[in-house]
RNA sequence: CGGGACGUAGCACAGCUUGGUAGUGCACUUGCUUCGGGAGCAAGGGGUCGCGCGUUCAAAUCGCGUCGUCCCGACCA
C-alpha cells in the first residue's frame, strides 16, 4: 500500500478516553476508533491485523477437522428459556422486539444455536463426533466496558463446539482443541498461561482459561514456583494445616467506638490480623448466611457459590445487615446471631480471637469456637495468597495478572439434555450427546499482543501479525531518484509477495520514522542519502542498529528476514 | 446500579466564578524558507459550545431536565 492517497492517520497525543496502553497505541496508530462505550470501529490497519489473527486460528481449527459455519446474531429469546439461561445471563443480554412484539436477543453466546444445528444432523452414534466453529459477533451488555478492546460490548469471537457420544470422545475432542489453542497463541507470539477456572454460566465439568500475562489483566492467576500448578484465583484451593489451640481466656467486650474496619482495629488496638476475623453477611439465593474468614484473608464468592450450589451470591444490603446484627455495619459477628455460619477452615485453628459484637461500637475479644458460638459448616472459602503453599506440590505460590484470551469447557450433557440432543446407540438406546465448547477472542488477542509488545515509540508487531512486514520510507520525495528507487523496490517486493507499505508522502523524515515506529512495522527500509552509494538503510523495529544494503540485495535480505 | 468527574473544531484543552465578537496547541489548506527522528514564518478553512426547556434585552457561561462519556466500586461469560 502507498500511504499517499490511502486512508491513514496517526495521532500525536494520547487519547483521553483510552485508559490502557494497548487502547491508546491502537487508537493513536489509527487502527481502531471508539464509537461508543465498549464498541469500536476497526480501521484498515487494525482490521488487517485482526484478520491475520483470525486466519491463524482458522488454520489451526481446520487442522483438527473442525468445520466453519456462521450462525445468526438475531436470536429468538425463547431458545435461551429452553436451556434455562435467560434468567442466568439476563441483564447482560441486549434484548429487542420485532414489529409483532416477538422478543429477540442479540446473541451473547451460542451453545443453544449449535445444539439446534447439531440436532438437524445427529440421529445415530454413526453421526458422531464432529466439531463446528464460527467467527461471529457477540453482544454483551457489560456493566463497565474498559481497557480498550479488552472489555467491550460488541466483539468477534471464535467459538467452537464439539459433539461426542461419550466422555472418552469428549476427552479426545477437548485435547485436540486444547492443542489447537496452544498452537494458535504460540504463532501469535503471546506469553500466556493455562489455568483451571470457574465454569460460570456455561456450566459443565471443566473449564480452563488461556490467559495472556499482562499488568492490566483483570484476572488473578495463581501459579507455583516449582510445579505446573496454574489456576484462576476463583477456583484455586487453599491448603490449611490445623494448629493446636491455645488455652482459652475469658470472653470480654471491647469498646471500639467508630472503629468498624479491620485496618483501624489493627492501628488503634494493636491486635494482629491473625487474631481477628472478618464476618460478612451474604445473601445466598436469598438466604442470609454469615461468612467468616481470618481478618487478613479474602472471601471467595465463587467458592461460596459452589459450596451452596447457588445461583446468586451477593453481599447483603446494609439494611439486612443492620437488622440481623442489631448494629451498624462493621460490627456483625457470630455470637448470638440467628443465621447459618460458614467459616473458613482456618477459623478452626484460631483461639482467643476478636469478632464483632453485634452491638454498635463493640467487639468481643478472646472468642473461641464451640465455647462461644457454633460454626454450622467449615469449608475452603478464602482466596489463596502469594507465598502460600501450592495445593499440588507444596511449593511457593505467586500471582500474575492475566487477560482471558481463550476458554475451553467440557460441557458434558448439560445442553443436550436441556434441549433434547440425543443419539441412538448401537444397542438401540437413546443417549444425550456429550459436548465441549471453546472460545477465543481475537480482539483481546490483538490488545494483549500490543500490551506485551510495545515501547515508548509504539507497537512492535510480531512478523506474523504486522499489518505490513516491510515499510519503505522515501526520505525526500523531491529527489526523483529516491522516488523512482522507492517505486522500483516497492514493485519488486510486491511481486515477491511481501506485504509492503510505501511512505511516499511529502512529509519530513522524522514524521515518517515516527509513524512507522508507532504502527509497529517490523522492518524499515530507508531510501535516503546513501542512495548515492547505491545502498539503502535497513532497520528492524526491535533493534537500534542500522545496516546498509546494496540495492540489488534488498529482495534477498527481505526474503531472508521473512523465513 | 451506588459514588465522583466531564461534555467547546479531527485530537488535547482554555474560556464559565463575574452573561455581551468562539479561543489556544497539534492536525488540515495555500505560499515562502526548510528538509535524516513529530520544522519555521505568513495567510486561511473548519464550531447548531452534547441536546431540550427556562431565566434574561442578551446564555458556551445561570437554573432545571435529558442524553452521552470517563474514573472508583458493585457486577462480569
């Protein structure tokens, strides 16, 4: 492409609206433009990169034998009723009605439609297995879009669905997808971790997330410094060792005026956090439950949800808390409260600790379980922390932040049972089809790649993804020899199948260099004053040094680079 | 959905307190001089000041409403 007479612009300053490095660099380099909150235009260069990402994924999917399809975005709402997900996904769906009043949604995810598609084909075990996938726009009404392309309301997703006759088949299908995902992300040059995760509204037997490691990642990844253990914090188990209790001291009230927060208690009363508990009242499917963890631990709501098999877990409102504890927020505690008490395993080994007194401005100290109150149930309900013991090998835990770029699910028979997708086995009996689902967000990949590959000047695209691999810069378009040489090299490279960008604009050298750096072209060829010696300058985006190359050696040089 | 901030040219912003001619930098057009890491000078083009209603002789400025955007939190596939 020639820049003169092309749709191309860059911005010199950061865009106020973009809060992430990738969002800003992509906007400044003219690759994307925000249209409304969480909704983006992909402009020519950005779209080119997106298409390359898609193509890598497509090739890896096709290698597994999966077949590409395209489902609609406009979907009758009733099909989500049938699977029971209308209520579950609820507020996140963009919903609308047609002219006759029939309710539709803009598809947020497509398990249901793929089950319907499969139903047209599957009668017998001989029709299985197979795998269908698509690249298609998803609509999710996110409460708070942010970080450029990372959390958006409209985005393209590659979603794939495997259909097998049994769990052994699913294991094979799942492994194929897992390997294809690894191959795809490796080709994109991403630094990523694979972690076990919560199955969320997808449900099913297993979920693993492919997480690009970056500072702005919204997920916390739990990793071990000695073994392969990797988990999303949502589901990472914690190891608790019981320790002997101390001799009980006498229970007493402690007057703590206006000190309801843990931090203030530590500061004002010199009580260490491992001698305190945090008591929070949760509404678990509309039932109030007191949840206790040690003061320096965090409550893990996903674990609570699984423990109760619940749909909705949320903190109780201030009103409910004050009614149940007969005190202002901050003073709820287990003694004398009349609801179920769930405590983390760690509470079992605590003695002579501090709890809220269910009385404004008071705490109890020297509290002991069983003597002073009963715990209904002990469970693992806290978040694991850095330096904790690895649940798998005992090694030391550390954290990374991650962007979820892919997710694989072993769904089992959840959707096939709900929607009646069955096959007839060799012994003439009906069985539900066993499914898996697999998603990749190409837009998130794009953003994650920029997060992982940039410097002060702009983006550094990996060769395989750059919108153009070679950038030809004509320093002075008023010098005819530079123009003709540029045009000649441009044609040579084009004919050799190289994706080349020719900067033939009447701009100053600095502008051209900065633009090439900003948009991240991996190899820059400069046609300038060394032309008098029959040479051009060659510079890699990720290196400082400039090399001189004879004009007739340019093509071999580029070909060698592309190998 | 709670708390906070903001909406003025393509981008970043000033002007608003104290109502009276629409401003700056970058970008854009033309000319001259420059020309190897975001040039200089000069002359220009581009705005229903988010939208609506109100107050007023007069509203970017004051009031009410509304829509939108961003941040923190809640939520999150």
